[in-house]
């Protein structure tokens, strides 16, 4: 899921960085004081989630958990995921510093998209209904990220459809796992900490 | 009940494993450049095409990796060789062998029968030529081959070890996150207090 240094052409890297900066600025503005700890916790979970590997056939894919971050944070997912990605690049060597912008965009934008689509639905109705929507949001975020990664590679010259199919198929199990994880996390949070979702009820601008 | 299930589900998660990172390395191997490509979780790239570029970006050749992710490339020019393998999905490996090292490989090839070759490339300068003098070229090549075979698992283990994420770096990263968001919290709170 993390694109490494040298895999992308310069225009893609620069463009990604610009969009990422815009997203981070947007996220920082919408990050209220009360939600900073939530952002920190989700950033830390994202940071560690990539170390959890799910073996699939000869290879393995790791958890991403961007859907959960997006659903809980909205635009603020951008800075939270950026911090996680930065530290992953520095500590574990995932991705790289030059492609940080592209990776942030690829992972955070689908998360925000999942929030725009499912954020309000998730906060309404019974906790179980909310959890179902959240699960869908979690899967959507992963699917969106695979498409974004394929798109970044396509802009550099790879065949888009083959790359997209390959990455998407490899991540179907992750989508299922993340849907379950996100669903359960939201179910739990809806029960024990319903005030977390107050902000999500009305889409903030 | 659901909470208990949730906790059980979290506990049942697979333990942290190695990261999905591309590792690649090249090293002199007699008259050729040997290299390996794979993922840091131990999966090697099998049948993977590796492109070889010169310093000016010109394609010097292509090779395929074998069942263990190894490839062999015989250089013809003493220039820096850049090896690039695209493993798909944004996983690209880039390794470069410097011109000096390539030149040494090339220099070894014609000089080997004379007995001053150091086929392993980086064995100690003392002793190697003296002891090599007693062997024929074929024997030397055989010994070099044996050495390489012996060293290969070690080399791989070292590469895997280097990629290991220990608890310290994980905790360190979490510490950074806590600190960063704490700082943000402090700044936001100070701004609010001023208002």
C-alpha cells in the first residue's frame, strides 16, 4: 500500500505533495481542541496497524485502518494519517520521505471520502446500524486507496486497469477484515462513548 | 457480551510481523554481478524481471530472477550499474553498484588465470593471493562458488535482521505521536485561553 521512493515520476510526486499539504491544512483547521486526543489515538493505531500482517497465499498484506480514522475524524484524518505515515517512513522505512505526499493523499483522501459518504449514517440510528455503515465505510476507504495507488502508478506509466485489478484483488481480504474491525470499533464507541459522534452527525465544514 | 467478543477479537489478531518492504542487494560474484530481490517478510521475487541501467539511464540488459530471487548479470562496461525491479503495486527496488566495483569485477576476469584474482571481490588483500596461488583457476572458481553458497543464507539473514521492527522503534514511534499531538493540544488550548 505504501509506494516507495523512486516508483513514481516527479510530477506525480510533486502533485501529490501539493494536494496533501492542502488536505493537511484543511484538516488542521477542522481539528477542534476536543478532538485532538482522538486524532492522536487514531494516528497511533494507524502507525501500528501496518505492522499487523495478514498472510494471503504467497504474499501478505497489512492492515491500514484509514477508514476508521476517516470516519472518526473527517478532514482531520489528513494530519493524523500524515503523522502516522511520516513516522512509519522514518522508523520502519515504509514508503519514503519523497513520496510522503502521495502516500498521504492516497490513504487519507479515501478516508475522508468514506466519512463524507457514511459519516452521518454511522452516527445515526441504533449502534448496530451505525456499526454496519461504519464497516461499509472501512471497506470503501481501502477500496478507494487501492484505486488511488493504481492511479498514481498509472500516471507514472503503469497500465491502470491491470495494476488496479491486481492491487484490488490482493486487498479484498483486508477490506473484509477492516470492515469488521471498523464496525466493531464503532459499535463499541457508540455504546461506551456516544459523544464522540456528536460532531459527525452534522457534516462540519 | 459484544464487548467481550470485541476484546477476544482484538486479542486474536495476528502478532506484528515483518513489514512489506522491498529489499534488494547486489554483490560481486566472480565475473558477474549477483543480486537478490524480495520482500522483507522473506518472500523472494521469483521470475522477476530486473532491468539494468547505465549511469546515463541507458538500458544495459534485462535478467530474470531464479526460484530464490537471485539473479546474475555479467557486466561488459566498467560503469555504474543500476538495477531496477518493479514488483508491482508501487514496490520498486533500486540498487546501484558503483563503477569502481564493476571495474574490479571486469578486471578480475582476464587476470584470473594469472592467479592474482580475488574472485569474492572483497576478501582481505593479505593471504588471498598467496593461498590462491596454489590453486588452478577452476579450483578458485569452485572455492568462490562454495563460499558464495555458504554466505548466501547469512547474507539473507542479515538483510532480514536489518529490516526487523523491534518493540523499541514501535514504542518510540508511538511516543512521538503522543508528544506531537500533546504539543498540538497545548497550542490549541493556549490559543483558546487567550480568547
